[in-house]
């Protein structure tokens, strides 16, 4: 397992909001092979979908009424 610090775009899928943030990610051997993959993001305490092409993380946010 490898840890990397990545500055990327956090894309909140439900609200459409985007922000640039630096996060620490854990990559396993499987994640290294693919362009679109799941990585564990320490700051979010969960696995997120990550695109290596454009350094985008997809986050499932919940809009509150």
C-alpha cells in the first residue's frame, strides 16, 4: 500500500459543488493499475472514486432541506 498527497478537485455529486483541496490517499496495488479507481482518502475517512486523468475525487454529498 502506498500513501500519496494529491491536490485535486473534490466534486460533490449531488449538489454539483466543486473545490480544490489537498488530501492524503492510500493506494493499493489494484488502484495503481486503473485510470478510474477507488482510493481511501484520510481526510474524508472513506473510499472515494478517483480519476487519475484530471485528479478529480467524486463525493456523494447529501443535500439538506
